[in-house]
């Protein structure tokens, strides 16, 4: 999994050829900022595989891009203000969980205890409750 969160052009045309087969590319800013996907026109065949997942393939090489490279944290509508810190905290915790242990292929989410801890911390800081 490659998570692009730079706010700058993170993956250029030449970079995509070095991505491991089967890798998933996830952006948490906009595709215009992070991914040079337009440069792949004519180089890769694009095939929607599931809602919000596109497979890019050419002979001997393939990878997946979520949400057309746009921010997955805003897939169902943007929220502004302090709420974004709650979303970012869960993204960071999920990345830590993925990096800390091997996982079977598929979708994973944080367990309820971790999510509750993140929510309680956010509430304490932004809402003044404990």
C-alpha cells in the first residue's frame, strides 16, 4: 500500500513502473496534487474493479488506485474543521497497525478499543469532555 499525503506531486509517470504488482495507491489529498495519472493515458489500461477502485495494467505490471487518486478520507463528502484531525488520527493509527504486523489481503479496520481511544482523545481536546 502506498499512501500519498504530501500535498505535492508524489508519484510521477516514471515512478508508476517501479510500483510492486498488486499494490494499492491511496491519496489523502487530491489526485491533482499527488499523482500524475494523466501521464499514464495510453500506457496503462484502466479497469474499474469495484466501486472506487481502478486497476491499472499493462503487460506484466498492474496496480490499483483508490478513489481515482482523490482523498479517500473525503470519499463520502468533505468535512471541515477540527473533525479532520479525528479522521487523520484514525488513518495514522491504521497505518501503524498495518506496518506493525502482517495481515491477510483484504479490507481491515481498527478495532473498537483503538477507535474509542482516538475518539475520547479528540473529544477531550476539542470538546472539553473526558
